[in-house]
C-alpha cells in the first residue's frame, strides 16, 4: 500500500485557501468601486473662485 503524501495535501489546501482569500478580496474591492462612498467629497471640474 502506498504512503499518503501529506505535504502534497497540505499544499493543495493552502492553494485553495489562498484562492478563496483572493476571490474574497476581489469581490470586496469590486463592491467598494461600484458604490460611491458617502464620506468622500464630491469632485467637480470647476475651480474655486479666488478674490485678489
């Protein structure tokens, strides 16, 4: 009977976990980009008037 390769199994679990974390990070990032934050100031193309 063949010996189990625990190092291979551990590496596969680590890769799966890293992939899931990356997908979660991308999902969070996409969600943040889609909805504008209310605490960020609105930007305009106009410059404020300056008085001399």
